[in-house]
């Protein structure tokens, strides 16, 4: 707020004053742009929700173990299926070969 007798008020703008203000504003904006906001807080068991976090980690490990076992079982079944399929194709080839010889 300006006082009537205030002689230091900014009623007149000096030649270099605005560019300095604009430069200062640009610097502030650039600093805000480059500020690192991706830093997450560290999780340790001493935090108030630490026991819940530890329980969740244990549950996720169990789920990971179960999923790895299920993946292993699926891979085993796929390998077994491929072996059976290869065996059946060999038998089909043998039958076709025998049938071709019988025709000749």
C-alpha cells in the first residue's frame, strides 16, 4: 500500500527494472521445472505402518512363490504335451509308412 508522502514508491519504472524482474521470474520457473519430485520416502519397519508393510511384503513373497510354482507346472505340462505330440506324430508316420508299403 502506498503512503501519500512515500517517495520510494514505484510510480515510475526505471529502464532496467522490468527485464530483471522477468529474468528473476524465468529463473524461478526453471528451478521449479528442474526440482526433483520423484523421490519417494524410505520404508522401514520403524514407521507407524511398518508392521502392515512387512505383512504385505510377506504376502507378496508367498504369492510370488505360488505363481512361480504355477509357472513351473505349466511349463512342465507344455513339455509333456510336446513329447506326447511328437510320439503320436512318429506313430502316425509309422502307420502311414506301413500302409504305403501294403499298397505297393
